[in-house]
């Protein structure tokens, strides 16, 4: 733009000089005509003046032609530069659009990968519980008092002919009734323990099925919109984190108001909520507080929107970092990628909503608020 503007100024100055030169030559020619009229009496002077006028006119024409050629060439160069600049701009614009598309694709893939990693982590936690229960059952069966029934059976079969005398007079036989009673008590305890572990195994297996089902629902192709309860979506996002909150001693506080359902793309809302809840969990892990807590609040914002607030009492957000928390690639976590919040705020805007954040500063926790229109603007 600076080169084009400078060239235009040069052309304006050339045009002004051209006009000034033409004016000067015209004035000289006019003076020559006056001299010619004054010298009509003398033929020789008249001829000389006429010749002088012709020379000046020829000079004016040649000068004007030279300036015109120079100006045309300058304009041609300027036009070429403008075309080249326009082509460069269009090329740069196309590359920028492609780069933005690649960044958005990378962001979506990173968020999906993070969600998948979280689900696998939760399944691994449940599998650890299953392994513990299985080990307890195996060890209990290996050491079970039930195996001693074989010895009791052998004694009874051995003294089957004189069983009454054996139980009343034989020292071993006299101990047998009390042994059977004690064995029955031990077997009752073992049975109770095995039943409890079996129930725990069943719950863990059902939990894995729920986690997988939630991941399948989360990974479904987005685009379809449903009328859904926002509380159900929040609980689904919590379930996708599995037992990770309980394992870390994080208390979940629910404050759900009765709000109308929203018509949304389930996939997009779960993506945002999963990200916010996961970030709250990581902030609490980093803070190492003795009383970690996540507060989930659902309500209305008074502007035909349902809002979900996810608050934690973790590390908070430093004042110098606050303006950049939604920027692409910005993160304060050691292993973070900076895609999550950037993708979340863009997704919220796509739905006609918004995502905002608040923090009193480092070490004072943070709150993220997602607002979603009750009337989906894309369906109107």
C-alpha cells in the first residue's frame, strides 16, 4: 500500500509539471505572435519570428509527447504492481483460510483425543477395582474352610457303621459336631464376603458399560439437534470422568434449578462441559487443597438462556494470564496443548451462546459459565 501511494503522488507531480510546461510554452508562443504582428512591416523580421514560433511549437509538442510517454509507462508499472499486490493478497488470504481450517481440525481432534484419554483412564480405574475384587475372591477360595469338609466327609464315611459310638466315645468324633458348627460360621462369613465382592464386580462391569456407552454417544456424528435436559447433559459429562473425582477425594456440589429443556447438538454441549469439568479437576489436583470441591450450578440468565456454571477452589487464574485463557495454543499446564478452551468458546458461539470465565486471581479458584439459548437460533 505504501509503494502504490508513493507512485500515485509521483504521477500527480508529473502531471502538474506537464501542465505547467504546456502553460509556459503557450505563453511564449503568445508573446511570439505579438512580436510577429509588430514586425509585419519588416518581412525579414516577420519570417524570423514565424520560424521561432514554429520551433517553439515543435519543442512544446516534443516535450508533451515525452512527458506523456513517461506518464503512461509509470501508470502501466503502477497497474502491474497493483495486480501483483492483489494476487499476493488473494493467495495470502487463501493460505490463511486453509491454516484456520487446519487449526480448527487439529483443535477438534485434540479435544476428542483428550476425551478418549479420559475415558480410557476411567476404564483403567474401574479395571483396577475389578482386579482387586478378583484377587480377593481367588485368595479367599484358595484358603476357604470349605475345603475341610472333605476331611469331615472322610471321617463320617470311615465310621459310617458305628457313627453313634464314634461321635460319643471317640475323641475325634466328640470334636466333630463343634467343628461342623464352627465351620458353618466360617462358611457364612466367606459366603457374605464373596457375595459382596461379586456385587462389586457386577457394579464395576456395569460402570464400564456406562462409560463405553457415554463415549459412543459423545463420539457420534454432530449436527443432529435434540430437546434435552441440561442437567442430564451435565451428569453425562460427570460420568465421562468416571470415578476420578471420588478417587481424588473431590466433592461434587450440585445446585440445579428447574429450567426448561434446550434444543442443541448433544455432541457440542458435551464437548464443552467435559472440557470445563476436566479443567476443574486438573486445577484441584495442581492446588493440592485438603478440601477440593467442584460446584455445578444450573439456572437462567434472564435473557432466554440456560446457564451452567462450573466452579472450583483450585489454582485459579493469574491476572496476567486472564486475557489469553481462550486464545488458541495458550496453556499454563505442563502437558497442556491450549486447544480445549479455545475450541469450547468457538463451539459456544456457533450455538448462539457464550462462554465466560471469572477468577479472583492465582490460588482463588475459577468459574466458567456456559450460556445456551433455549430457542436454538439455527432452527429459527
